[in-house]
């Protein structure tokens, strides 16, 4: 298969590129390297995987060139992961966020349409599109109303609507994956689940970690390899659907800290600072639809995932 991955130099995108190459697919990666890095693509570019058919294109998805490129390269499947992925940046610069996350997504969709691609698999955000979810609705299902409370979440929701419109108008099939808090090797300490890499990096450097608020806020931490597996499945299944990709389990930041500290062999407790405004109190995604429609289940435990992340930081 010929695949194109936007955001291919990023944390999740580069992990997806490696997996697709290992399966023998031909892969184009598009990225402007604004937060991603070529270091993440070292293996892909060296042709060390099973597949060697890899091309990197340094391009901004806001540019018209990206439409031409996708139309010309004619991928069968477009994985759209490029994004301004920082919620706080979206609050400070909502127009910039919309340019990248809405207008950029439209350019990618136009390219996919002109290329005659059979499918777009999109990285949406389960932690933001639903907004505040009442305790009775946790873990949240895809049928829950979408009331995003950040410009980033609004953009992810809007792209979900555009995907539906493109399916109706142009018969371009899609699957939108509502990702929980993804963590693992290659993650930069920014973005939605950066807390795992922040804790891992600081604990290994012998530095103290700060928890904002009382640490009892919960998140649904899902390991990057499991998430990439959902993207691969999304190329064949789950057409026309929004699908949650999470564990369904709430983990408090306190428990997360304890897990990483134990794996790192550190006994020092975390420091506490005032809660950050606008932070969700609780978050978890019901992965039931993913099991039915993608045959997907997360298989990496939090301890295993933290260990793998720490190993990557050590090396
Ligand atoms: N990490 C998470 O927990 C999480 C959760 C929900 C959704 N997501 C989504 O998954 C996707 C990948 O996120 P990630 O965590 O790997 O973040 P990341 O920042 O590592 O990856 C995003 C990539 O997009 C690239 N990019 C940004 N703006 C671009 C532009 N204008 N043109 C071309 N490339 C551009 C960046 O350089 C980067 O390589 C994003 O769409 C993000 O919103 C991530």
C-alpha cells in the first residue's frame, strides 16, 4: 500500500511511519518540523526497517503545495496527524490554531480527494472534543455531546464535521480516532500527555517534579504503540466513524507519578503547585467502539509503558 502521513516527524506520526515501513508499505511523510524532528525519522530515512520506500517532504500543511503534493503522490491512505497540538497555544493564539488545525486539515483533505485516496484516518482528541464530562458519563462514549472548551478542541471537532461532509460530497471514506492522553518514547514534554515525559526526564535527571493541583485529577494514558496499531486498523475498518482510542481507565496524576518514580527507582515525593486554570478534573474514554469496529484493544499496561518510556530517555 502507498500511505502518506502528515505530522510524520512528530511523536505519534514517526512511530506510525516506522510501523507502516515495517509492514512493507511505501510511505511519504509530510511535516514542517515545527515541533517534530528528523531525529524521529532516523530509522525510516536510513532504510533500516523491512520496507525502504520512504520519502520525507518538508512542507507546511497550510500551503497550497501540500494539496499538489498529495494529488501527485496519489496515496491510497492519508493519515492526518500534523497539528498545532498544544491546547495552551490554542488558547493564546486561536487564529493560528485554526489556520493549522482547520485550514491545514482542509488542504490535506483536498489533496486526498484529488489523489483519489480511498481513506483518511484522522488524529482527533478525545480529551478535548467532549468538553467537561459528568462523573456518570465516564468513561465517555462517542455518542456524548461534543462541547469543546478550547480552540484546539473546537478545531478537532470541526475537522470531524468536515470529514463527514467530504464523505457525503466526495465519497472520501474516513475514520476519526479520538485519542486519549498518548505517551511513550519520542514524546516532547509539551502537548496533551507531556506529563509522562516531563516526569520521566526530570526523575532520571535527579530533578524534582511538580504536580499542579492536588494530583487527584485523572487522565486516560494510552501507550503510543497501541495508538499506532489503531491507526493501522483504521485504514481498513471503522469507516465513517469517530472512534475513541483510550484504555477506559482513569489514572490520577499522583498514581502516575508513583508509577514512574518506582520504575525510575526514585523515592522523593513530588512537589505541589496551584492548579492550572481550565484543566479538566477527570478524563477517560470508553474504548468499546474500537473493540467492535476496529478489533482494537490497548495491550500495554501503564507500568510497561512507563518502563519503555524511561528506557528511551536513558538511551
Ligand atoms: N499526544 C497526545 O496525547 C494526543 C492526544 C490527542 C490527539 N493528538 C493528536 O495527534 C496528532 C499527533 O500529535 P503528537 O503528540 O505526535 O504531536 P507532535 O507535535 O509530536 O506532532 C505533530 C507534528 O505535526 C507537525 N506540524 C505542526 N504544524 C504543522 C504544519 N503547519 N505543517 C506541517 N506539519 C506540521 C509538527 O512538526 C509535528 O511533527 C496531532 O494531531 C494531535 O493533535 C495527540
